């Protein structure tokens, strides 16, 4: 669907921005990329990655389009 594609493109922009500026506050990132509010940003982020932006930052993936998964569940 076009809306899903648009959301995915914006999420990819989020990942690129986080890779370039990992210390950027989530609220600023959400605003810069046109999200109406931080809750909307967090919901989209979780929908596409399965993680919150903060959890994704902690995972610190080497490749910005992949999230490392701990097979031990922890």
C-alpha cells in the first residue's frame, strides 16, 4: 500500500539519521523527519523494528538496516 511504503521510506531516513547522529534526541529526530508527535514516531519505529528507538540505540547495530538479536532472549 502507498501509505506503508511512505512510512517505510521515512523509517529508512530515521535509520540513516540515527547512524549519522547517534546522540540526537528522539524528540528532535521525530520533529526533523516530520512526525506529528513523538508517540507517532515511536509507534512507527516499533512497528518496523520491533524495538523502541532507545532499545535500538542500545543494540548499536553495526549495519544500520539490521538489528542484532540475542539468541539467548536477553
